[in-house]
C-alpha cells in the first residue's frame, strides 16, 4: 500500500516559545504510527536515486520497506550495514542536499522524510535493544591508532573493530565525540546519544585515550615506531576559527562560534553547577549563515539574549545552513539580516562591544562558487546595537599534525593530502574528514572515516 | 600511581603552592616555556598554567600557582593522593634557546614560578643566564635557593625593600644594562604590566625582548580562538603560535583589557569563598 500524501508527516516538536528557553531536544521524534505512515510514502524507485545522494550509501529503500512492514529492528540492521552512527546522522545530516534532495517525491511535493525515519529506527533500536550485551570482536592481532574522536574517527574505529583490529582512539579534549559534543548543541543532538555510541565501541574493544594531544604529547611517527601501531588514521577536524579582520574584532565581547559553543556544549555553561564562565549578553549578532551560525544564535537565545541577529552577506537563496535549522531559528525568534555585511565592531571606552557597523549588500554576477557575488551598496552603512558579536565564518586548517609528522604532505588547501582511498603519501597513514577537506559535514567525515577503514584493512591484509 | 594524582604539595608562601602531579604523557615531552590545561573535576573550567618543571623519569609535572581565582582555590583543596580530572599538554611552543649566549630573565610575582624552568633550562642549555626576581615584599619571595642553584647570577628585588634589594625589576634591568652588561635577549615572565615595561626597557637599549603571555583559552589547540592577541598588527593565538612572543610587537593595552574579560564573574566567585573552599566537591 502506498501513501499518496504529498507532504511529509510533520515532526512533533516543542513549541518555539517554550523551547527557545530550554536546552531539551527540539524535535521529539516520530511515533511508530507516524513512521509506518511516512515509510508508506516511498515509491520504491528501481534506480534508488536517494542512495546515490548518501555519502555512506545507506540502503534507504530497503530499510524504509522494513519500517513500512513494522519490522523496525530489521530496518536498523540494514542501516547498520553501512552507517556507524544512524541516531546522529538522522539528526544532523543536511538531507535536503543528500538523500532527500534526490527523492522523486521532491519534484511535486515533499520528499520522503528519510532523515526522520533513520532517526526513528535508531532511537527505536536504542529503546528496545539498547541494553543488549555486546561481545568484543575476536582480534586479528593488528594495532591501529585513530587520532580524533569526532565523527571521522568514530566511524573509522567502528569499522576497524568490527574487522578485528585492536583500535586505540586518541582525543585531545577531555571528552570523546569531537564536534558532536563541543559544537552541536544538546537541543539538536543530545549528548547521551553520542555517549551511547562511544560506549558501544568501547564494549566492542576500542580503547579511548582522552587528554592526549597527538603532535605534542606523542607524534604520529612515535605511535608507529615506539607504540607498535601498524597504521594510523588522522581525523583531527578543521581547527582554527577564522575572523573577518575588521576593526574592533578584539574588543571584549567578540568571540568565535567555536569558543561560544564549546563553553556551552562541552563545558556546560548553561547548567548552574558548572564553573564555566560565559558572557550573558542582551543583544547578540552572529556573523555567518552556516549550521554553526544557527547553533550559536539558537544557543544565545536560550542563554537569555533578548535580540539575536544573524548577519549574512548573501540572500536567503544562498544561505548554506540546513533548511530545518533556519526554519527552527526563525520560529524561535532569531532576527535574520540578509544581504548585510559587518565592516567594524564598535566599542565603549573601556573596550566592551557596543555595536556592529554593517553595510547593505546586493547580488551581482556569479562568482567562482557559482553563487551570485554580494556587492556593497555605497553609503548604506548602519549600526546595530549589540553587546556581543559571535563570528561563525568558518575555520582554517590546524597544521599541528602536518608540522610534527615526518614528510607528511599537504593538499592544495593546506589540509592533509590524501588519494581517493584516504591514503596519505606515507604508507600506513590515512586521513579524512575536515582535517583533509576543511569544514564540511558530519556525514562526509563519517564517510571518509569508513573509506579509510577499508583502506587500512587492505593495507594491513597484504 | 593514579593518572593526574598529586604526588607532592608544598606551600611556598602565604598564597603560593607547589604541586607535583603524575601526568606521564605530558612529562615525557615537556620543555621549558610550555603549558598545560587542567580541569579540577567534572564541573571545573579548563584553565591554562605554564609548567614550573617536569620529571620524565617519575612521570610528573610541576605546577606553582597562587590561589586567587575559582579554579586555583579549588586546587588548594587537593592534597597528596587526590587527583585532577584532567591534565592535557604539553601545549605551546617551547622557549627558543638555540644560538643564545647570554640572557636576562625577569620574573614578576607568580611569574617567577614560570621563569624557573625557563631560566634554569637556558643555563642547562649552555646559555649564561642572569635572573632578576621581583616581589611586593619579603613574605612573597619564592624559589630563591632553587634559582641560585640553577642560574649564573641572581638578583632578588622587593618593592618595599624588606628583602634583597629595594626597587622594581625594571630598574635593576636598566641598571645592569647601563653598567655595560650585554644580553642577547631579555625574557619577561609575569603580570602584563610588568612585562610591558620590561620589554620597553630592553627595546630602549636595542635588546631583543621576549614575553611569555597568558590568556583565556579552552582547548589549547587553536580551536576556540579565545586567546587571540595582536602581535605586530596580526592576530596570533597564544596557545599554538606562543606563548612566547617578541615583546616589541605585543599590543599590551589590548592584552591587558582582554585578560580582564571575566573579571566581574571571577570577583563574584571569590565572594563565594565559603562554598569554594568548603571542600564539598572532594570530600562528600
């Protein structure tokens, strides 16, 4: 039976004016009935276009067919064949540019809610089979080190441990999860879900070493020469936050989104029992239009700010954040100032932020990215009264691993150079995720971690 | 030995304490000038502290701190056998020593603790090292014997003349230079204002100055950008580009303002001394 409704089953959510005051998850998840009803919208296309949009090639029509039959555990097993972190991907993947963007339904209505179904299946499994005892996989005697416990590292470690490798993951922060714990807020991705995924890997035999900075405390070469690792995967993420280089950027009250989000998400500044200091500002400008900007703006609202602005230099057509994040942000009262670009941060005599001077933009000819280039409208400058500015305009690559690993080659962007199989120029050393590509998405990093795991397996099986 | 266990604790004066902590991964690579980031417990903030030394064989690092902020007051509650939640490092670039023949290290207050491994490290590296220690008064003087054993010349200064020579470290530095002493480099370690004036004196006589900066930071690996400072018109991160910078290029006024960012919140914390030093977190 096929459900011919053209719209997705709506996601049950906390009401906007309630949720913008708490850190509980915004989307509450489908019920079994909603999931089955949504799954019945799938047309079972023979060419499976949705799968071609998925970086890890989840067998989407197959798992959806099982959901339609009410066989949720079987659906979970199908997803698990190719994806390591479905509860996470179902929540944070930009589905509109991936699987759902290719769904035939999208031509005349809304695509099948693949992301919501993936999340439902993963959550259903955790609720019903989450306590199942995991038996450690029998070892094959090969030792592999993974650097960075973010999405790339976790995916790589997961695939390797399943194949019997003895995997040790080194993490520089005190908690595992990388951007999933320090960047993405609790209301979008509950940290308990990340912790459960890490616990599963631990139960299978993966060792995690936190507080360990590879490149300083120990180098990649030492891991291989002294610690006996036959292969190393580098998944250290993107690194250094970019600033605009405009006047006033070092005034008190200007920070990077990385800093603001880390204080809140990793260091739990929103909970009274934690010591982490945070600036409680009334009016906050967030500069940028990506998911990180949306996360920072929505956190700012929840931390009690009265007015939160998103300042983005292009129009709503070009904004790169996930459609759902923008929709949620608008609902929660975030004030979007499109076609607006900051030119200076204004400060008081004692050095605190008191405003941000912006100029209006219009769109000109397309640039190298294919998007229409924003051009300043002369004389349109104005000042927005804010006491905090959060810069969310991307990151630059951190060169620590490149600087401290013998003869490891960089790529043209300054990231770690790899071939299509995630192999670097050094035999046995693989890399993937933002450390290679610069800032991208969780699922792309996960995909790279999986490609690397396959490469490492091939390298060590020779 | 448990990870991050306190193995030694000694009170140096009314508010300064010397700790040795078991952190073998840090100790095996630590070099003078580098720092660590610590967290006292699950609820603690992450704060950076420059190491006062390390022992690779025992796997320990040395921290000397003054109990003046929330975290350092909590650290004061830890006794031998207690553990920190996290110690991560070594972070930052080590002190540059190669090619130097004779240097003057100038320490102010707590900064003397951080100058200690740096000055002794210089001496051990074959660099002739003159050390000027400065304190408010006699009661606050620390590490005099240790410095005397580890450097070539030592001068102890107090603001009020209650011990050593009376006067500021900057005056002593200028006196030495005017008397014809030659230095390849002057290295300042201490409060920003003291470092600013020390570097200015070095500059006045055409001597290269180096300042060891401290800043707010979270991760210590370049990810948060909280520690950015203006060095010669360019934004640099203290954690990965520093912590030592050419003193003549530092925008001191901006640095001093930025180092006071959370001053109000910290003052509020100090008002809650009873809660902080009640030891509730560790002994309930």
